[in-house]
C-alpha cells in the first residue's frame, strides 16, 4: 500500500547522511508516534535553523548574528584554521585554546579542481594583517590535501613574520577531525609544531 | 559557542530512534547545506505526514483515508494479524498473500499489564464475523508474548469454525518481524501451521 505523505517523509529522511530506506522508515514511524505539538516543533526547528543561521562575516563559522560570538569575544592574536564550520564545534572543546577561528570552506585539491582562490585564503591573509595576528594554527585533517593546504598557507604567512603551526600528529592519518576525541585534540593542540 | 537554533534542531533529531548527539549533529549540518526549498519541503513533509495519516477504521493500519486501500480492495476471506502498522509494510511484500490485515496494537503481556481487552482482539472478532472470514494467520513476533497472544486468539476463533494458522517457525526466535528479509517471510507464509 502506498501512503503518499509517508513515502514523502521517508524520502526526505533518506536525504540525511548515512540514512538508508529502513532507517528512514523507522524515523518516519517515530514521527507518527509523536504528538502534534512535538511534530510541529520539530518541523519549525528545521526551518528556523535554516533561516536563522548564516555565516559569520569574519571567520565563516555558522552564526545567528553577522559577527559570531567567538570573533566578538576571543583573542585575535591567534587564529585556528579549519576546513569546515563543523570542525569548530570540536576544536572549541580544547580548553587551552582561546583564539579565534577561520573556516577555509575546503582544502586545495587539484583532483577536485579546487585551487587556492576557491577557498577562503585571501580572507585569512587580510584578517591576519588587520588583527596583527602572531600565530596561525593549521587544524586541517592530516591527509594529503590538508597537508598541502597547510604548507601553501605557511609559505604565504611565514614571510610576514607570522608563526604558522599545525596540530601535532597525534591524530591518526586518514581520520577525520570531526570525530576525534577531546583528549587527543587537546594533546595535539599542546604539541603543535612549527611548519 | 552556543547557536540556539542549531542546538534546538540537534535536540529534535536526537528524539529519533537510535540517534545520539554526534549523529544528530551530522543531520543538522546536512540540513544547513540544503537549499531553502529543500528545507521547507522537508519540514512540510513532517507536518503533512502527521496531519494526513490516521488509522484505518477497519484494520488499524496507517492510512490517509478512513478505510485503507488494502481493506477496500483485498480479499476478506483471509486476515493476517500483526502487532503494529509497520509490520504490514513488510508482510505486504509477500506476493503469495492477497488478504487483508489486522493490527492488534500490541501483544498480551502480563508483565506490562496488558490484557486481551487492551489490544484490538474484539475488533478482530467482529471483522471475522462480518466478513465470514475463513482463515486468520497470526504474524506476530516469535517470542513468548507473540505466542501467547496467538494461542489466545486461536482459542476464541477455532470454535467459530475459523482456521487459525501462524507463520512457520522459519523466522528465528527472538528476532523482530520488521527486520526479516522477504525470502524468509515468503517461506514462513507458505509453510504456515494450524494452531
């Protein structure tokens, strides 16, 4: 039996990362078991998140305001460069770091036809000069593209007298920063090495 | 950094079965990467499903109409009894079955204080008499509660001249009908045994 609104809901759940038909179906049935209030709250939170969250004009992180909370409050002497906004959520848990972030929005990848001008490197340079930043920490994933991007940025910043460091290779090769645990990240932050 | 609408969205995703914080976070980020149109379509499908889907007045299955499509079109000589609406979705794939379904909405469970009057057994009896149904197939999970419920219903229906069968024990003990594969279910339907 084909129930149109159920199939539509299942299809929408399938669009989430890593969700197959059976899982989407479980999610859909669980929606039907909620109260009307819970369901409309759920739907509203989806639309609200999309409508309210934009990118911080300074660092490129998700933010509900033009300039995010971190850029307004934290120390601009030190900038931690990450690939995506979601990496900030984990890096923020590193208590020993009190600087600001910079989201590149990707890494240099000749294979995917992404050069230095396609990611936010220019924005990083102008922030470093505007702030008089002393150190830039590269917190990119420890893979070929991450290393190449870090090296490229280091060659631009070192001549300007900026210390460029990267997270210690305590993070295992090929893994993803998003899923690293806090202890590993703290240690990697502590033992960061000069590029 | 606390982004209110993001946290609200993550919390809503966490209310789905088997979803923890990290998974909910991944889902939330993927919502932010969708277009506004996709997002409002997603939100609408959640509200629509909840608003449009009710229970069929005959069988208790999910339906967008008062009487579901199966009850309107299929053969009422034979009724397949299931525990929950979601079990119908899998049982329907058994090509050799062309009868209607009946959702009990649970199984008899003294431990959870659920007796015969708390599930839709009376409704089953009145449907069997109204239709003059010849056979009732018990497609309940092969566990203690499922077996007890099947036995209870069999004792009510057999004196009325109704043949009560159950799925062959091809389905492994302790498993859940929702996750059984089609081949196993087809075989179990074929070799169903008289109670």
